[in-house]
């Protein structure tokens, strides 16, 4: 497949907002980032999405629910606005774009029950933008017995093509995941733990902030070693990969009663230690640990990572990439792979029985031919 222009859209479990990226790619070795646009959610939209996720976790499987339907419609409309803003920023028109990779919003992830749920109406987004959309990127993998996550490893491999192997790429969003790329291009990937999720929840309850800006609150606190050890004494961390988590699989119960700074410090160290445990499951030590996602902006977390892992934690900018855009770029890349019939998940990344393509292609009616 020749290189085309593609847009990727990502809304993570931290509910910060929408990341929109424009890249040129052939879905294989060629990747050229062109533009990035970030749009923060308004408080009302963030609350609506959080309520949708809360409701989804009470349901035995995806189904009709008025609040979730309203959240999906709002989410889709906001993503259409983000596409328009990105195109204007890049000086491009919709006719120049081959496809949009639309991740949607994960409101529940239950591969152990045979399902995962990302809201976002791909057909409506295609109509709103006039561009073909690939969405529902995880369901085929889960239906085949995979974890449906993480999906970014195939993009991480493209980004790291020229770097010495083995190398590890850590993504720190609401949930953390690591990609290990071996000397022969082997891929192993899995979720590591709650990453920013618990820290964000703690800070929101402690002082009403959305996140621990600069890791300042954690830097003032002391790690409670007894609580930390108890949190790490969880059999999930010993499970071999592939494995994945839902944003709600861990909670703040163990740290309740701590002072605000001590709770932040303990949860930040917990995230660092879960990554260290994850690295021990890899077949060979990584030469470098490259960090993407919002967590790389937290210097307290990055310092704790380096200490726990015995390896410098390098922001992805160290290899010339924009860490804010990486996930969105990855979904653009995967959408192009879907158009080309190439796999986006693999036995070593999701536990799929064999390499699988994924996603559902939606074309706007005026371009359906």
C-alpha cells in the first residue's frame, strides 16, 4: 500500500480530552507525523463520560442504556469538532484524508467475560466529517479469545525501527502498558497496572485537582511501605503476559486515611513498582525504557520509575516523537493497516490465537462508492 494521510483519535481513561493526530503512513515502515491537536473536555462532558463508565461496569454485557447513549452521541460530536480543528490547523481538507482511526472511549473492558466496550459512533463520525472511519478496533481480538489490549505495540515497533533492541516502550495513561521489542522484531505487550488512574482519583478527592501537576503533591509526601507492600501483594502482577486491566480494577481503599501528600506518594510509588514487576516478566532486559503518555510529565513518577526499574526513564521525545500524540498517531496507523488487511494484534501482545486485523470500516454515503 502506498503512503496515505490518516487521522487518529484517542480519548483515554483519564478523561482528559481528545487527542487528534495527522500522519502520513503506509501502515508498515513509513510514518511521518504532520499535525497534532488536543482538546480538553469540559467538566460536564467529563462527568457524563465518567457516569457512562460507572454504569457500564454494573452491566453484565454491553447493551442499551440512555445515559450511555447520550454519552456516545456527545463523544462522537466532540470528535467531529476535533477532526475539523486538526484539518484547519494542518491546512488540509477532508478529501485528502484516506481514513480516520477512531478509538472511541473505553467505558468497560472485560475480556475475561468475552467483551470490551468502546463507545463512539463510527458511522455518524464518517457522515459528520466526510471521511472513512475505522472504529471498534478491539472487539474482533476479544471475540477470538484475546485481551483486546494493548493495541499500540505494532506502532511502537514502527517508531523504534532504528533503535537498538531489546527496547521497552511504556505508555502511562489511566492504565499503564508496556511493549517489548526484541532483536528479531518480536513483540510482547501487556498492561502493567493503574498508572495515572489511582493518582488522579486520589488528587481529585484530596484537593479537587484533575491530576498531580508536576508530581508536586507526591514529592511532599512519604511512601507508606506497609500499604505499598500490601497493594503489590496481588496475584495479578505475577500472571504471565498477555494480560489487561480495566480502569476500575484497582481502587483507593488501601490508602484511605493517609494524608493527601502521603497518599499521592504511595500511589505514585505503586505505579513505579508495578512497572518494575512487569519488566521482570520480559524474556530479556530492555536496553532502554521509553515513556509515552501523560505520566511522563510527572517528574516524581519518572524518578521513582528509574529507581524501581534500575533503568533511566526517558520521555519519548528523547527519540524524536511527540508523546502527547503517540496514541492518536497509533490509531491512525492501525486504521491504515486495517484498510490494507494487515494485522493490528498478535499472540504476543493480546493473546490472540494468530495475528488479527480488526476494526469496522464505515464510509460516508457520499464516498461509499
